[in-house]
């Protein structure tokens, strides 16, 4: 990656995996919990050792997997991918495993299985460790539950991977996510730095609505902390760049009105 220093992912305590059993009902929760543990075993093992990881499934295990598929047709493809990994761990494809985890994340978020989503987001970022998108998603989800230290590591990793790969989109989302994290932590200088970086990236590569949104976020950050003159400068940029049809435009108008009142 051209000498780019990529910081390692944060270690994940295994005891956190048990939250899946509390969130996801019946046999599906058990199967997802087992799949997650097997994903971590696969990730943490040297390639030459992976053939020894998994035993052929028993009749009871096959029955539970069948019952789990019947509970959630939306993620059957992911469950099948995990089963294939266990049957043939040597040939398992990291991007395919990461994509299967990503489907579980989306499915879990739709049902408010928050910890399940976090576990599989971090699993995706581990099995497909070179994918900056998965690191950024892990950062966003851990930030949303106030796991700020973990989120910071994930965003730094996501930005580093994206920069090394020339992936402008994920570099943008990494800076946006990191900027919002710093905002929540009260680190105004760092939040401004990352949101400005995101805005510049979006303005150079498009679409302008993302650049406007980042400027809007900076404006709101500065406004509530009393930096009204500087907030107004960013508001002008956001107004210049927002498309008239953007769904955030009414909210921007409300924030500008509040800024003028202040």
C-alpha cells in the first residue's frame, strides 16, 4: 500500500458476542452466534491451520441451520456463505465473507438488533481487513453506542486504508464519521479538521451535496459553541453548494435561522 501506515484493528473481547443470544430469538440467534465465533476463529488462524478448525456438522447441527434459514429468508445467502467457509475454509474468499457479514449488519439494524449489527460489522472489517468501507461502518456503529475509543481506532484505520488505496469515497466517509465522533466528544478543533477535509474531498470529486452537507455540519458544530462568525462562513459555503432539491436543505434553513437569532 505504498508505505502507508495502517493502524491495527482494536481487539474484540469474545464475551461481547453473547449479546447476540439476547437480541436474536430462538435458533437463529444461536446459529448467528456460532457463525460469528467461527468467523473469528478463521480470521485469527494461519491459512495452513484452517483445515483443522471445523468438524463436519452433525445431524443436530444441520437441523439447527435448516431451522435458522427458515426464520430469516433475507439472510439465507449469508448463512450459506458461512456454512461454505466451514466446509472448505482454505478456499474461503475474504471479500465474499465480508459481504455476507454486511448483509447481516443491514438486516440486524432494520430490526434494532444493535449489538448483533456491531459484532458482524467488526467481523466484516476483520475478515476483509483491507476494505476501508467495513472499517468505517464499524466506526460508525461503535460511535453510535458511545464506544468512542473503539470508534476512533476504526475511523483512523478506515481513513488510512482509503488513503493508501486512493479510495476517495471511503476517505470522505471516514473523515465525516471521525468528524462527527470528535463533535460528540467535544473536540471542536479535530471535528472541524475532519469535516473540512471531507468537504474538500467532496467538492473536488463530487457530488456537491456531500460537500454542502459537511459544511452544514461544521456550521452547526460552531454555532452551538458560540463561534457565530465562523459558523456563518461555513453556512455561506453550504448554501452555495446545496442543490435546491436536497432533503437536508429545510434543516439547513432552520439552523441558519437559529444562528441569526443567536
